[in-house]
């Protein structure tokens, strides 16, 4: 939080406080009366906007190449060419293709975590569990290509650290709300088993969602959703 003293048009001396994390300016006079609240949208400089555009181009080009020809077969030079940037420019922002993969994983994880965080605790009902699984399945159906890319790379073990971070970040976020996921992170005799449960649950939901995207709304996919709900419910019952 930052603040400074300013003079208002009314003649009062006021303290202007602003929090850059929310882009909010709150002006109050010494008597504690609020004179104005101004919401200031973030403004990127031209240079910052150009940098973000370049990074997004590299991001998009990389995941298309990783998906079409595989992570191992893709080189940084190919990514630079596909993004329309010089090799030196790419290396100005990334040390190599693993850093680009990490960016892809992080941006995907941010969107997935936002959906996963809709599950409310500490002990969700079966109806809440089913709605949560459906929300994740809908997200993965929309984000099918990056989901398949990340899942395939994780299975291949070509860049395991970037992939592991996604599961851990989701579990950490869910642990803030749901007791069972908290057991997976808190040191204790049951932590190892709880973490294994949490990992399997998230893996199965991801796998189910991809199958549902292929099958559509069929009887088989509905049964998959139901059985996955049973799995999640068993996890929550064991660690309550």
C-alpha cells in the first residue's frame, strides 16, 4: 500500500491511498470522510505491451509445435521461426524450450485452478462433488488441445518438473477449502496416503474429462462421471 498527501478542490488536505494490486484509489480527508473513490484500470506501456505480445506469440507457436511434432523433436529455432521472431530475441526472454513449456503449463494451470477452486469445503456434498467434476470436464473439453499436450508430455517424462507443478498447485489451492486435500499437504502419518489419493483423483478427473470430450454426452460418459464421483467421495470420506 502506498500513500501521499494531496490538496482537494474543496480545499481540504487529504490522504490518497492506493493499492496497485486492485488498482483502487481511495481518497479521504483528515476527518475520515470519503471524498472520492477512483478505479484506475492498469495501463501497459507500449514496450510492455509489445513484450507481452511477443511472449504470447512464442507461447502459441511453441504449444502448436509441441502438439504436432512432440516436445522432444521441437527445437528453439523452430519455435522462433514459427513465432516470427529472431533466435536472439527468443533467448532474451527464455533460456530454452523448457522455460517456454513452463510458461504454457503455468498459464494453463492458472485457468484450471480457477475452475478447480469452485469446490467449497470443508466437506463437500455429493451434489457439490458432481457439479465440480462437471465444471472441470467442461473446461477440459474447451481446452482439449493444451490438456492433451500437457498430459502427453507428463506421461513421457520429457519435462517432468513443469508438469508436476500443475498437480501440486491444484492440490495446494484445494487444501485451502477441503479437508481431504489439506491432509495431503500437512505433515503427519497419513500425509503420504492422502497425497497419493489426491494425485489419483486429479489424474482420473482429467482422464475422464478427455474421454467425455471424445464420447460426447453418452451413457458411457455419464457412467464415467458417476464412478469418478464415487472415487472422489471415497477420498473425502477417508480423510475427513
